[in-house]
C-alpha cells in the first residue's frame, strides 16, 4: 500500500454517498490512508450545503445519490469561484457514458469503479491533487 502523505491528516474530506455502508467503507479506507478529518453527507443537497459552508479540500462522491446525481453537485460547486478548485473523486458501480462525459466537461476525470481498494483510492486522490496544483 502507498504510504499516506504526511499532510493527509490535515486535509478535510467530505464523503458523499446515499448508502450508509459505503460511507463507512470509504471512511475506513481513508483513515487507513492517513486521512483523519472526515465528514459525511448522505444526499446531494446536504453535500452542497456542507461544501458551501465548510472548508473541504477533497470530495469523494458517489455518482448516483437519492436526490440528485454527482454531475448536479459538480455544476453547483464549479459555478462558485471560491469552491471550483476543490478536487473531486467520483465512485460508481456503473457510471453511464453521459455521466462520464458531463463530469469531464466540468473538469472531473477521476473515477473509481466499485468495488475498489485503498490503493486505487489513493491513486485517484493523488492524481486529483496533482491536477489541482497544475
């Protein structure tokens, strides 16, 4: 497994998934990678509210949520100049080509297909941060 970056423990991460068990798994994997400032949102509406009111440096978000999809969250976040640089990593069991195309148009190319492990999650997070820095 990739050793977590020393600064990973100070990064505020929002986990967005409407399935409680998936949020627990993501939380466990992120803790294993050294992330300790973890918050959760079980819906897209709550995620948008938390992102607008919080100071998140990373969002790990499922594509299909109960009240909206990840593309709708992305549109909302990317339309705000203060928030548009927050890196997103998307997870899904079966993203549609339309979802992938729409999210790429919004600058997101970091997908994890379920099931995944901490190594793949860390790879996608590192890529997201590298792209944000460039």
